[in-house]
């Protein structure tokens, strides 16, 4: 039973990871904007990213966050590197493959797709862990029920044998 529960859990986790990979492929095909989240979440994420881009020059925390995201995901801006130019800011050095932006060494892809992919992957990972915890709890419940019923039957059997003698 435990093996079955574990197998179903792993199957569910694998399917969700496959769907996320499919979403990542869709995202890599330059869907502009990527439709990986429901529209209201997509809109909130877009607004948040564009608002934080506009705060890049004035807010150190926003600057550090964008630099870290762009370096880790190898991307630039929300949709494209032009997002920085559109708000009147020069493209940050974190948009470049090395510390100096040379021609052709600039990341042209936006970070939105990578951020959405990371969110979906984390949701899938947490769902998988939750499924494993659920399977363990279900197994524990079944074992406790089995032990309770077995104990009841043994008690009844011993009381019947006492009355018979």
C-alpha cells in the first residue's frame, strides 16, 4: 500500500514537472507576453516588474534584486532589454554576459518568462512534497486503524474464550 501511494505521488509530481517543462518550451518560443499564468496573475506580475524597473535607479533593494535576477536567469528587463531604454535608464551591467557590455554580449530575452517558470517549478516542488507527506500520513492512518481493529478482535476473541470455559 505504501509503495502504491508513493508511486502515485511520484507519478503526480512527474506529470506536473512535465507540464512545467512544456510551459517552459512555450515560453522559449517567444510568446509575448508568455501566457503561463492566469490573466489576473499575469497582469499583477507585469505591473510589479515594470514598477520595480522604474525604481531601479532610486531604490537599492530593487537594484540588487534586478541585478541578481538578471544574472541568475541570464535575461534583461521584463520582456526585453528595451524595457530599460523605454523608462529612460541605461541598460544595467547585469544584463551583460560579463561586467562590460560589449556588442552582442547583451542578454536580449526578458526575465518574465524565467520568473514565471521559477514560480511554477516551486509550486510543483511544494505540491510534490505535500503529496509525499499526505501519502505517509495515509499509510500511518491505515496502519493505526489496522492495529486498532486487530487489537479489538484479539480482545473479543479472548473474552469469548473465557466465557466458553
